[in-house]
C-alpha cells in the first residue's frame, strides 16, 4: 500500500467499513520562517491583514504532519486513521510546531 492510499478522516466511523483499532498514531513537525519572511511579517503586523508568510508556514507544517501521520500508520500496518486532529503551538516568535494525531485502524 502506498502512503497516499492511507485513508485519513476526522470522523469516528467510515461508512460501510468495519475496522479493528491498531493504536495511536501521530506526525510532528516544527517549522521556522527565514529571516527575510520574518521581517516582511513584522511590517505586515504594523499595517494589519493576513501575514501570508505565516499562513504558508502553517500550511506546509500541516502537510508535513499529515504525511508523517500516514507514514506512522503505514509502519504499523494500518489501512487508515480515524478521529484525526491537529494541535499546534508556538515555540518562539518564528517557530511553530504542528502535530497531527489519530487512531490507526485495519479494515476487516
């Protein structure tokens, strides 16, 4: 099975599918902006509006976290992940940690 074939859903049930629970899985990443983007974000903070550098940072971090979640599930022999959630936190002014976590399952 390819990593991209691992079903990831935020729901507890997958319609029409029965499964057995394998265990908890997660994917973590910590991302930091480069100095140029950080300066640009500082200027945007003065005038207001969306800080696109941060949005891009969080989007990239989310995608990496999901990819690592899928890899963790695959390593456990899972077919999918149910009840997937995200958590994030700032480590410093320019570093974000994103965690994707859920329950690995094997379809019957």
